[in-house]
C-alpha cells in the first residue's frame, strides 16, 4: 500500500508516518491542527492493481494545493518526494505560488464560483479540467497512464503537463537515497534538459 512520511513544523514529534489500508490503498494526507505546517512530505506509489504512476499524480498536486490554500504549507519552504514501484524517484518544489494557486483555484473554492473571483474561477475551471482530462483522467487515451511502463515517456508527458498548465513548479530527479538531485525541464524546442544540483 502507499506509505508516507511527513516533516511537520510546530508539532512534537515533528515526524508523522502513515500508510494505506486494504480498503483504501492510497494515503490520506491529513489536515493539521492550527499552528502546524508541512515542511516536507515523502510518499510511495506502490505496485497496485491497475498499475501505478511513475510520476506525481494529479491528485498529489491537488492535495498540495489544498494544503497550501488552507495555510498548512509554506510554498517557499515545502518539498514533496516520491518513490515508485517502477524505480523512479522525484522531488518537486513550488517556485511560483501565484501560478500554482491560479491553476488549482477552481478546486480550492469547492467548485463554487460565489466563493471568489468569478473570472478567475471560470478560467481555472476551464484550464484545469481540460488539462486534467488530457493528461490524467481518461484511462484509455490519457497521455500519462498508470499502466505505462516506459518511465521516460511518462516523464516526457509530465513535463509537457507542467508547461501547459504553467504550474509554477520545478521537478527534480533523484536517487533511492534522496541525496543527489537533478533539475528536469524542457527547453523551447521540447528537448528534456537536466541540470545537476550541487
């Protein structure tokens, strides 16, 4: 089952571990009490029936946005890590919180236009729903599939997703020990560019 470990600012102890169950294989990232914030979150995508993503899922990013929206993480200090059954290891940071908030705005107003800026709500709904369906939602023709065993293809499509969504995030490849990081992005020609981080 999916497992997670979180580093929490303002909590004692400041490390929290969790796991999915036979009934619900994925981890539910809990809301924190007032005064506490997620500093880092690491989780797994295990070998589950129907396959597993070798990259962050739309749900992973949506939950990050929900936590940020409710003040449970500081985008400038937060990092999320991922280890997958398919042998991939990634880290992701939020570099432009405004872009990140704008993309997920529709979801974080509970789909209710009256809770905020109507124009922003409509723009977010249209863009986010279209991109979610294109890259993740339709099992048969989504560009990123849980059943895809070609990790390079999944990475390529995820970088396209990041660019098209204009998420304001940075993706890093890492190793199983999470002690070596390489920034991964696409240049203007669509070529994947890797930059080692010292």
